[in-house]
């Protein structure tokens, strides 16, 4: 009889313990949800530094993995907005590794490209006060190829329209840089280099408005090299408005 009573007491205590543990977990879940919603409110109000502090705290203490993917997405956005690109990239790399098939993975890759676009605009103009089209477009090239891949892998993404606009702007940026090099060669009377650079530009950006101007430089270079027949052929192309 005593053994039976002890067993009943043990079962009751175990049941109570489970219920208590469940209540604790439920309470923790509610607290985390409320705090997460507060962080989202901070982001909407552009309080990015405060949001980062709170989101990082949630990320570290989040034993139950509550909304961990959403926390990291918001951290990426917040770090991007305050131009802390190193931390944004760190979180992007972590996210891609943890959630390669996530429903919002297209957003992550788009932000990754936007970071490179921002780096291209900022790094030279802010520090060295150089016009962006004259600076080495290393980040612009990265962003361009990332967005080209984005178009291929996520053709149905809600960000496609923005991606196409960004690609157009990047193409113009890269064209301007190549065109500056072409003019540099021309001013130095390096006409073979002008022709080679011009041909590269026409292959990469045949549909741009600058193609006619590039052809003018190529034609003039052939004239300077005394290659008049080739220069005449290029003149005909320009006159026929084939570019």
C-alpha cells in the first residue's frame, strides 16, 4: 500500500513538474515575442542602433531558437542601414549557411548586392573625395555579377524590378569607368589601346547611348594611325545610325 502511495505521489509530482516547465516555456515564449515585436517597432522608427543592441541580445540568449531566422534577417537590415557592412556581411554569411533554402533567401542575396553598391559609392567619394566614375569599380563589378545571378536564380522574386534598375545603373557605372580609361589612352596618344578598349566597351555595352561616342574615338584613332579606309568604314556605321 505504501509503495502504491509513493508511486502516486511520484506521478503527481512528475505531472506537476511537466506542467510547471511548460508554463515557464510558454511565459518565456510570450516574453520573447513581445520583445521581438518591440525590436521591429524600433526598426520602423529608424532606431537602428537600439534595435541592433536588442536583437543581438535576443540572438545570444535565445535558447529556444524562437524566431532566430527573423532576428538575423532584421539584424542584417539594421547593420546595412547604419553602414556597418562588416557585421551585415558576417550575418549574411551565417544566414546563408544556416538557412540555404529559406523563403526569404532572395532578400538576403539582394541585401548582399546592395552592400557592394553602397561600398562602391562610399569608399572613394567619402575618404578620398574622388568622383565615383573615376574610381576602381571592384565593388560595382561584384554587385553586377551578384545581381545577374539573382536574375537567373530568382526570376519570380518581388525584388526583380529593383534588381533590374540596379543592374542598369551599375552597367552605366562600369561603362563610365571604361570610357574614362579610353579617353585617358586617347589623350596620351596610345591609339592601339584606345581601339582595343573601345572594342571591349562595344562588346560589353552595345545597347548604351555611349556606343556612338566610343565609335568616334575609335574612328579618330584609326585616322591618327593613318588607317583611313578603316576610319571611313566606321564613319559609315555612325552615319547609318546602327548603334
